[in-house]
C-alpha cells in the first residue's frame, strides 16, 4: 500500500513533518504546500505581532484555493503542545503567537488568518480601523477612495496606514492610545464615513445591504468591533495571485497601487527593504476629537 509523500522542515530545534509537500495550493503562482510553509516561516516575524494576542479564525483549503474550504474557529485536534489556546464562550481558539504554531496551521492548509478586533487581555482597543469595501469585484476607484479617507484624517491632525485586505478592499488602520472604547471608535467611524458620503455621494455609501449599494464603495465602520474579525496584516489570502494583506505608503496609494501587487512571492523582500509600515506608524490620542462628537 502506497504511503503519502512526506518531508521534514527544521527551524532550530523545531521539526515539522509535512505531508503532500508537492501539492499545488496556488496553481497560478506555482506555490506548493512546501513552498507556502517555507514562506510562512519567513513571513512569521512580521505577521505574528498582529495575531499573538487575539482570537484566531482561519480558512482552510485542503485541496488548494480552488477546492472546498471551511472556516475554523475551534483549535484543530489533536494540537501539539506548542500551540497556545484561549477560550471565549464555548470556543477554544488558537492564539497564533509562535513560528511553530504558524507552520503547523499552514501544514493544515490554513491559507487565511483572520483575528478578532478585540485583544484577549484587555477590552480597550489599541487601533481604529475603517474597512473600505468595494461593491464591484474590480474597482478602479479604490485608491482614489482610500486617498480621500487619508486626506480627511490629515485635516483632523491624524495619520493612518492604508492596508490592502489582500482581496478587493482596503482597511485604514490608525494606532491609538488606549482609552476610547469600541463604541467610541464607532462614533468616530460614523463621523468620518458620513462626512465622506456627503462630500462624495457618487463614490461612497454607508448602506450595509450590498443589494442597495449599486456601484458605490461601502465605508464599513461597523466591522471593527469586539467579537468581529478582519484579516491580520500580512495574512495570505486564498486568491489566484497568492495575495497578502499589505500595509501601503500614501505614495503607493497616489500611484494607484493594486492589491494584486503584493503577494507571497514578493512580500518578504518588500518587508526587508521597507520594514513594517504599520509598526512604524505613530499612535494618536483620539480623546480630544471624540469629546466633540455626538454621543450616538
């Protein structure tokens, strides 16, 4: 009886036995399971800071990106002893905080890493986010829309980092000093979004029902909230180009960058050349602005 092909990956004292190393996961990119796990090892130091203290939801694709997929919140069983978990209600989540845990998840065909907006050890957020969600599968105005959000924040004396979702949208991420609650941040997001809709009514909407948006770009200030998830910075995505959720510079936004420009084949080289733009971003005190906004 034939046995499945296996190979071993070693990082220092850590060793992982990998089945089906030659299985194609991203056919267009030529990325096999082994290639994916090897890239995760290089990407891990940049990805883990954005997953390490949050509840993890993964999307697994056992046959590659064109096969059946499923979301997984509960930790897969059996789990190695190096995998840390945290319980929230009835769910025992993986806490992705080490390279061994990341590679193990990759070996299980976890191709996307979505994390909770709230951290495990504190109810107060350390960032504000706005999700820019196109209604069209291909949206040529995406970076124009992103730039408008950045210009408004600049006019308020704030700065943020645009991050591709790795799919069709962009998240605006602004590190903040702890103090405001998620409800406070939602008030700020509502103010920003409604202002932009009023100023650019042919571009933006805050209509949650996709069927009612037409071709407008949805400014989703609702999604960033305790218990809800967004793709972590530097998470791969199960898209044909092996795209990665990538922080951008505002110069790249003005040059009309495309989410497909940033992927598993070039992200590590980019990070070594430019560093982590999100980690370098300043942290803002939002209290003065929040004090001037309506309570609801």
